[in-house]
C-alpha cells in the first residue's frame, strides 16, 4: 500500500514580523481617507445644491459602507489570506475609531443605531476582504 505525503509548499504571504499589523493599519487608514473624501464631497454638494440636510443619515450609511468595504478590500489584498476576517477586523477598528471621534463631540451621542453600525461594519468589511481574495 502506497503512502501519501502532504505537500509542503510555501504560501504566498509572509507570516513573520508585523506584516499583519501593517496591513490592518493600511486598511483602516484607507477607510478613514475614503470617509474624509466622501464627507468633503457631501459638504460641497450641500453648499451648492438644495438637497435637505435631513438626507445626511442616508449619506452617512453610504459613507460607512464604501469606507469599510474599501478598507477591508485593501487589508485583505495586503495580507493575502483570511479575507473575511481581515476585512471584518478592519470594520471593527474603523467603527471604534469613529466612536472615539463621536464621543469627543458633545452634540453627538451613541444610540441603538450604533450597534447596527457595528454589525454593518463587520459584515461589509468581511465582504470587501472576501472579494479582494476571490477576484
């Protein structure tokens, strides 16, 4: 009876060092940059058009989705493994950064909607990370 040996091929990623931490920081940085750019665009649109400011909640959700998706995508591309987990972690880190910023502004407060945003951030980040590795 023949014995089967497992292949010992090396993976395409670098497991040593702090390559993982750098990819998470790069993903969160990308998310924050996308958020900043989208908020500048929103401010410009509000200043030159007659769109009511009450549509800001919809734009806020749209901003979270695009930002976390892009951050999860970039992080998973850098890591080359565990796309859903990498993207989800970027989503969680992004959410907590946003919570820290919100808690420093006295007129804004946390609500039940914040928990929905937490779950949304993890799921959308995971989707971005998964797509990064499967495209």
